[in-house]
C-alpha cells in the first residue's frame, strides 16, 4: 500500500496507475502441485527472474506472496549454482506452439541472472521480515554468486570481472555475423567482453548477501562478501569507466563493427550503476549530465535510450532491430525511472521531478505504458516488436518510476526489513510541494510507516509514525538555507548541514517508539 496526498495528480495518482498496470501482469502457475504467484514480462506470458526481481520493488506494496517465485527459482537451481532465466506453463510461440507443458529456459549468453536472483530474495525478505526463510535460502544465494565467479562462461580472471557474450547491454542475444537469426548460444565464434551492468549488479548482490549473513549471525561470511564487493567495484570502475560514463562493452575478443561509434554509446545500465552504489557522486553527476545533454539535442521525445547511438539496422539477426527500436535505441521508461531515482540522490532533484511529470503525462493521456517507444513517441506494437506479445501494461518501467517517486521524491526507503530502520529523505520542495502526507506498507507483513510534511514560515515540520524504530533523516532544505536547530518531540538533537551538489540538506538520527515530531528551524 502506498498513499501519497499532495494535491498534485502526477504524484498522488502515480501509484494507483502503476498498481493497475501490474495487477494486469499477474501470472499464477501450478507446478508439481504448488501454486506460484509471479508477474509476467511485458512481452511474454512467462515469469522471468530479471523482470520479476525489478518489479518486486513495486509489487511488495500490494502483493502478499513475495516468496513463491524465489522459492521456485531456488528449487530448480543447477548443481553448479546456475539459475534459470524463466519458466512458464503457457504456449509461447503461437500459433505454432500449442502445448501447455511446463517449460524452463536459461539463455546461455545471459550473465546477469544470478545477481537478480539474490536481489529478488533480498526484496522478499525485506517485505516479509522472515529471517528463518532467508536463512534457508542463503546457501542457494551464495552458490549462485559463486557460479558467476568461477564458471568459464561467466568470469574473466585477468580483470577480476564478470564477462559475457557481445550483447546489447543486459539483453539476451549476441552479435553473431552470419547467424540466421538472434543468437542466444555460446559457441566457438562467441565475441567475449565485459559489460558494466553485469558487474554493477553483482557488486550490489555481494553487498546484499553480506547484509543477510550479518543478519544471520555469520560475520565471517558477511565480511568476505563485503570485501569481494569492494574489489569488484574497484575493478569495474578501473576497467569500464571512460571518464564520462561506463563504456558499453569492453571487448576481450577483438572485433570491429562498421558504423558503430563505441566511444559514444551510452547504454541503459548506466543509471542503474548509480542506484546500485558503484558510481561515486562525481561519476553519477557526469552520467546524469550526459543524459541531460542528449535530451537537449531533441533527437527523441525522451532521453531514456536503451542505447545511444544505436547499432546498424539488423546486425543482431532480426530485421526489426533497426535504430530506435526495442533495445537498439528504443526509449524505455525503465531507464527514465532509474534516471529519476539517481537524480534525486545526487543533487539534481528538479530533473528527477521533471522525469516523473513527463512519465505521468505519457500514461495519463493513453492509459497505457509500454516496455519501449520509438524515438518519435510511437509505442511498440506487436508488428514492430521482436517479441510476439507487446502489452500496454509494462510493469518493468512503471515499477522503476514508482521507486523514484517513493524512495526519491517522497524519500521513504527501507534500510532493513519491515521498515524497522528507514531513511527519511523528503524532497518535496524540489516539486514546489509545501504539504504532503505519505504512507507505505508491505502487503506480505502488514508493516507500515508514514509521515506528514509541512513547510512553515520558520522551517519544516514532519511527523513520523509506524513500524520503524530508527530513522535516519536526510531532509532537503529550501535553496540557500541552513538548519539552525533540529527538535525531536520538542528536544534538541545533534544534526549536520551539508550539500549534495548545490542542494542543501540536514541529516540527523531519530529513535522511535510510536511517533516522533520533527521540527527543523531555518
């Protein structure tokens, strides 16, 4: 449950719209007599770990079953730790495929599956607060990450980074000249390289696993995975950062694709790297500035490119993969949502607000949301998509936009599980909002937290209540001001003024029993 009341429809109305999209994407399957509740991708009637894990960031607010999908991917894990990409019980390639058999798939060129499995498990634990459940899953989570660090298809020991076949960012088909269609296999002709998005995802997964081991009372394993995360982050930033953003693909196998300006290619995992915590503040600002610069060129209705500039038409094996289509330069709300979340965190709050407003206008007028759009704003349709089913209820991008609203603009972020510890970072001033009521709750556990917010003549007043026992406040202040005092329930507390870019913030910590009244005097 999310409730936001500001009097502004683009903020108050976003959650109901996103929830309505997601509710149309729910998929119930029964395998071996067990019911599994998952959410389908926008282009296939199947449950992919990559889509589901990202959508769980929004699903947790209204979906009570957060564990059955994770359990099924864990139960079908290979001996070597490999995780499947997806499963389904529905015919996929109509009309030729009519069998409703149970079908499992792992796309060999994919290198990101295992970190998404860990993220899904972490989000499920966060919403349920079920420590016993996550302890039972820890061996499978660790086995998955060990697979990514040891299998010769996944790990490059020279650079200490995860490798993959030459795909477009995190997508699942590889460059294979001469192959008759999309190439999903690894073979003797595979072009190998390092993709930044895989490695930023694994840095985050290592850190999540470290937190879970610390929670389970295993400090040695917690320390080991934390150290591995630090090393992987260092290697990633040394090898893949080009001074402005992350290089799309650092080649291990020499290959030249005519007509590709590789030094200029900005790919969709760049803003995700910011939100996964691998980019420094300076790097984050550089990435955000690059997207803003490309927006100013007005080559597309939005700067949320899957990759820019795109690859030459059709070179990945499908004639429909022209420049500006799908992952070859299409415009993805997924990218916009990640950009907005990153902008709120790195001192470009008004840019984050602008992205949310543009997305709301996009879905308000049509009542639809698509995985991708053509640069002129035309949505993807079945006839232009490389997938057989392009639905107007994309949960992947809409979920990312909701995360940007809840954790970025409204500033409610769960730092543990069941909101026991939260980060409170309201940034309503960036949107010109002076009064707001916000509440968030998990359907799986019933845990809730909320606050009221008001700008007064002398400063800011915030009242926090709910399940949380600990609040780290990180509050945006009016431009050109500083906090002169902070009171919690009428008593002064220690605080620190600082800036994120040019945006003034005040930070302080609050211990909570039932409620706390915060007053920030300017």
